[in-house]
C-alpha cells in the first residue's frame, strides 16, 4: 500500500488526512473476518483514528477533530459479496412478514409487487432459475418488466441496502434481526426459501447458492475492483472511435404525455416563483394560457364571516410514524401523495369528513388525487379516526 506523498500533505493537509484515513480504513475492512460484527476491527480502527497524517498535526487546529472509534464504526457498515462485515443475527420469514406489513408494504405492496411509483421487487423468477443461477426472462424481450430479484446477483446486496436505506422515511432504524427477517420474507416471496426458514449470518452463504441470478454478473470487463473479481486480462481502454458514416445527430426534445400531465400535481405550484424557469400549469391543456385565480363572491363572504374557535389538536406524530404515513405524505408539500394540508383543505366543508377520511385511510384507493394508488392500511379504527380528526381540524402542527 502506497503512502500519501509528503509534498501533497504539506500543501493540502486536510485532503492528506482524509486520504490516509480512507486508505487505512479500506485496508482494515479488507482484513476483517467474515460473518462477524464490525466491532472486531475496533483496535485497528482506534490506531487509525489516533494517528494523524505526517506533518499535519498542527493543521487540524480550528478545523475539526479526529473521528472517534464509534463514529468510524457507525460509518463502516458495508457487507460485501463474500459476507465480510455481516453482523451476527437471525430473522424468520414470519418475523419479516410482520415488519414488512407495518413498515414496507405501504410503498412496495403486500407481496413486493409495488405500485406505480416504485419498481416491483418480486416476480419474474422460476424454480429453473434457482437451479441454474440465470434468470431466463432477462433475455425475453416480451416480458413486461425487470424486478429486483430478477437482476440482483448477490444476497449481500439485498441485505446491505435494506440495512442502510430502509424504510425510506426512517433509514437504518431496523434492527439487525429485522433486516434478516425482511430479507428472508422477500426470498420466500420469490420461492428461494421455505415458509419456516430462518435466515442468519450462519447460512447466508448457503442461500447465496440459490439466488436466481447468482451467475448473471459478468466478470470479463475488468471494472470490478480487486483481482478476484475479474476474468479479463486488462480493461478495454484501446477502443478506436469510428469517424466515418456517422449517423445524423438527433434533435432531442421533451414533452409531457397527456396521460401523465397532472399525475404528480400542478407543476406550476411546485417551482420557485423566481428565475426564468417556471413550471407549466399541468391542470390545463398544453398551450393554454395560465388560469387567472378569481375568488368567488360566496367564498369571499365565507372567508370574511367570523368563525367559531376550534380547539387545536396536536399532530398525531407517533401514529403517523408508526403506520409510515410520512413515507408518502408531508405536512405542507406534495411527496408521493398529497400533503396533509391539501387533504384537510379538500374535505374541510364535508359534514361527515371524519368518518369518510377514517374509512379511506383504512381502505386506500386511487383516482382521487391522480393515478398513483394508496394501498389499504392495517391500522385499527380508533387510530384511523384520530388521524381523521386531526385532518378535519386542518392538520395543525
């Protein structure tokens, strides 16, 4: 391993320290034993953290401090294809299903089929694919889509991504055992493991040998890092550009198809009102002049009429987080679905708004706010009514 040049350290002490730390961290990570927690590298990490780059000790004054062992450890969570860095733990398919239905199904569907926003995770694989390690439908141009399980070659990729990025509204909030359980549940949906299977750090390598597309990753391009991840003698860097019989340069443009024109709300209301680029009014046909807002006389009178004071309800934050409502809805702005404020405004004058909203929260639906569907929710009637009452009260913070 080469050291960072001293003349670079003198000129850019911060870059030098970062490069040294990254290099030593990589070396430490490459030597950590398989299927163990990252705590095994504590001593080596401590040495890295405590050792400043040569000639740069004074350069840190007033700039920052050395990262602590725990800080480096919290960052070093990657799990590689050979399962180095995989923490100890276990999770059953049944446990994973419980976690999935409460924290994942809102975006990815009960069976991993997803909705119109996110790509499907499960589907398109067969028992023959599990035997061969090649997904036949990847070569079938008539098959309508490509799911995650069709494409992913390594089980570590699936586990690692769930662990670091899911759920969307609270990444890294799942426990290690919950990550094992959710991974096991997805594999069960794809027919890779049985209903009573328990996935753990002890059997991950065995399950890898049943991944439908485990042999689908090519190694003949020399683009993967490390000598063990290539079958090519050298990278293909000697390509010569063809300078004759060139195709006519295409005129590239863009437009909004009519069926998707207002699928995500009015773009004119989602852009800043300054600068030359303004969103098009997607509530009107293409080429139409922007709508002129005019408040009806009745609405103006109603706005001026004194309103009876209402008791302010506190936002049911715990319930919104518990049922992952905030994964698709924000308080003030559009996310995947409409904001809570938009919902409250739409049904403010509806006499039975509380009962109606409570029912819609539980049953889900589509078409009211565009083509993107809202799946049915698993919360009980009391919790649904609490959220509905808050929305009826204009969704106060």
